[in-house]
């Protein structure tokens, strides 16, 4: 799973920032808050989009950048419970977020919170 994530991160990192320039983050989505059982998670959407190795498809993995296509919010596909089409939001977020933080830390760069430090993201 981790190897697959790293390969996907590398593939997505080479598509460039043209996607994020063509599809700017709306002002009301620059910072997103998710209510969870462990507390509110604040996701700095703008900050993550501005990282040199990320682009929209890093997280919005179903986005193809076709004319007229809009970027779907995470919870449009990922709900509280897993479905036949997609994993539950908790699984998807933890896999993407922690996986990317681990990948970044392994490159020797400053990264966000890692595994077993739940309260760094989940604030009551």
C-alpha cells in the first residue's frame, strides 16, 4: 500500500501546477474544517495546494481536468461508511494525509503530523 502511494505521488507530482492555476481554490475552500469524533480537523487547503509537489489530482484523484469538469469535494465520494465504490472518509483521509506526511518526512522535508499524533490534527 505504501509503495503504491509513493508511486502515485511521484506520478502526480510531474503533471505540474497548471491544473491548480486553471482551477484555483475558491475563497470559501482555502481552509476546510471537518468535524470528527476526536475533534475538528482544520485542513489548510491553500497551503497544501501551494506545495511544490502537489496538485489537485494528488487528493482529487478522480479529477481529469476536462473542459467543464468541476472538482468534487471529498465527501461527495467518501462518506462515513465504506462503499463498493470508495473507502470511508476516515480511511481515505488517513491514507492520503498521513501517507503524504510520511513521504515528505522521508525526503527530509518538514511534514505535517504523522501517525499516533492524533491530537495534532484533531482538536477538541
